[in-house]
C-alpha cells in the first residue's frame, strides 16, 4: 500500500495575492484551497482508521468469520482478509489441529469460488481451497485449468491449489498447460505436474528445460526435476544461485509476495527461486566447484538472512555427506 506522508500546510497566502490596504479590514475567511485540502485530509484519516480497525479485527476472528467478511469486501481490503484467512488456517494446521473439522468452511469457500465472477476474486478463493486441501474442489479446479478462455492468474492460482491439495488424479489435466501461451502458467504447471505425478512425467518436465522463453520456465522445470532427484536442470540451478541474475529474471515482479507453502509462509519471488535452488543443491548433492563457489558467496554476503542461513546449511550438509 502506498505510504501517505502528512506535511505541514504552508500558512502563507498564495504568491501574488494582494495585501489588504491600510485601514481596510481583512476578510476573515480561509483560502479556497483549504476548503478542499482539510476536508479531504479528514476523509483520508477516517478511511485509514477504518481500514486499520478492520485489519486489526481479523486477529480475533475465526476462519469462518473472516470468510463471511471477505465475501462482502472489495479491492485491497478483500486481499488483506484473504491473506489473513490463509495465514490463520496455516497457523491452525501447524499446531496439528484441524482447521475445518466439520467440512463446513471448505464447502463455504468452494461455494464462494463458484459464485465469483471476477477472475481476480475467484483466484484468491482458489488459493484458500488449496490451503484447506479441500479434495471436493478438485473437479472444479480441473475444469478451471482446462478452460482455454480462463484468465492467466486464475489458471495459475488454480494450478497452485491443485498442487497443494495433492490429488494425483489431477496430474493428467495439467499436461496441456505445459504448452500454454503464458510462461507463468507453464512454469506453475510443470512444478505441479512433477509434484503430483513424479517420475511418470519425467520426460515432459525435461522438455521444458529447453523452453524458448523466458528463463523462469526452464528454472521451474529444473526445480521440479530436483524433487524427484533428477539432475538434468543442474545449469538452471546454478543460475538461480546468483541474486543479480535472479532479480533480473523476475524483473518488476522481484518484490512480489508469493505464498510458498501450504503452511501459509510467504517470501519474495526472488527469494523463493533462490531458496528452492539451495534446497535442490542439497537434495541432489551437487558438489562441483562452481556450485560451491556460488553457495559460499550467498552464505557470506547475501542481503537476506534466510538465504545466508540456507546456503550455510547446504554447505555443511555437502561437507558431511
């Protein structure tokens, strides 16, 4: 959200305004600009207070209550509610508790997913279905990703939801997406396909290592293959161990917050790629000098502590093996 800076209002009259003649009583009325600025400032302040109150109010609400609230919200308030909802569900799961013991929450979210017309809102409901791991949503999510007219973000988020739910029967429906016109869809699809189908889709994932453009599709394929201990994407993994290269690859999306895992944790897109590449190095036991050199550079001087710590851990694991 853009920051709002509150500065001092210059009390001097606008330049060029005539001063009152001697002995003439100055009219006691505010400059015309104050008639607009002050009321607008008051409206902005009240709006921000209401927004802050609503955000703070989510901390004491159950997931079901947040769901009902979110259905009535729009814009950034809707996004805030959905983020809080996913985080709250994840926190419950991390405590080894059932976030939806009677299934009512999942059925309600699925109903709101169905009724949503705006692709952006529908996308956010899809992500929550993934966090809830609601298997009853799989047929409708498959229908969404199979719709050639579906909006890009909706397809991507539905693919992510299917991956989180983990129903292997969804894997075949992802195959056509490997040739989708949108690189983001291809990138998400190859990762989900290997996660759900494993070695059955080894050849299809390896094919995307040669994807013409852009780089992130090839990198996603490499990371997917690493999950099944296939080192075919070794060169792409090395590429991802360089922050400068990764940030150039993700471009304007480098500050994008990406929900990484079903536990609700989030990270920047660049950090997601780098962290995943470090894990792939450790998983694949890549010990060549070029890989070690890049890992050591990250451990020594990367700007983010989570990356430095992950690189240090990977180096120790490689030395101990």
